[in-house]
């Protein structure tokens, strides 16, 4: 099976069985999603969703958060991983959003990455989810699932994974493919104990193929 054929089969499967796939983070505006994604780094969406209602109530827009201290923000996110750093990032992000972008979350990936706490993955999430751009955000789930399925080959970094995926995924499928891979990694292709027996992608999965050869 060629790599192109493997991509076609994976995309066809998800298109049929999961035509709707979206972020599990709760948000009501681009600013709220940006805050949530920054908080989600090395933290579960479930935990983030437990914290953000009170956080968004206290800091509903960037202008309000920009006037806060990192200690004030910390009080709302203390149960999140790395709360000290993230509190500083959120305040810094809000200040830059207000001062440099007039409070509007930018759509350009390079512009987004200028904001404190925003790396390429976060920038791609915002560009994809908010602005429906063909941007592939690579988190640990996407990185792992892509390699196991055989969609990527010897990719050592998220950027290498992103480039390989973008080469074969049709532009109009990139945004949803990001969610397909994340959700598959979150609920089926688990890091330590992948549920291969119940996975319908195993018929063209490189990882499962190797397991059967042992």
C-alpha cells in the first residue's frame, strides 16, 4: 500500500464514521478559545473546561485580563498544569492582544506566535478552528497516531509531522483531520494501551501490522 493510498483509506473511514469532529474545549469567542488552548498545554481538555467558566466570568475579554496581575489569574487556574507560567502567559498575551492587535485575535499563524504562551501548535489550532484555515496542529495525539498508522515516516518533531500530513491531506480536510487524529488518539489509539482490537483502522495500520508479525 502506498502512502497516498493509506491516507485515502484513513480519510475515507473518518469521513464516513465521524463526519463531525471538533475541539472538546468549551469557548464562546476567539479570545476564550485562545485562553483555553494555552491552558490545555500538557493538561487535559476536561480539566481546562472545569476551570474556564469562572476564569471567563472574571476576565470576559482581553481588555480585562490585560489589567489583571498574574497572581489574580493564578487563583483561577491553580489546578491546571504549570499554573505560574500559564498565568504570566495569559496576562502577557492579553496585553499584547490589546496593545498590538486592538483586542482582535489574529488569523495569521506567524502573528499568533508573537503572543506569549502561543507556539506553533496553539497558533494552528486558532487558525484552523476560528478562521477555518488549512492549518494542521500537531499535539502528542496527532504525533503518535500519525506515526502508528503510517501516515508519517521517521518524523522526529511536530513540524516534520505537520509537513508530512499537509503533503497528502486535501486542503479542505486539514481542519477536520486534525480533530480526527486527536480524538482517535484520545479514545482509541492510547499511548500505553492502544485499543487495537476495537480499532477499525487496524486493517491498514502499520503499528498493528508490526504487532501481528511478532
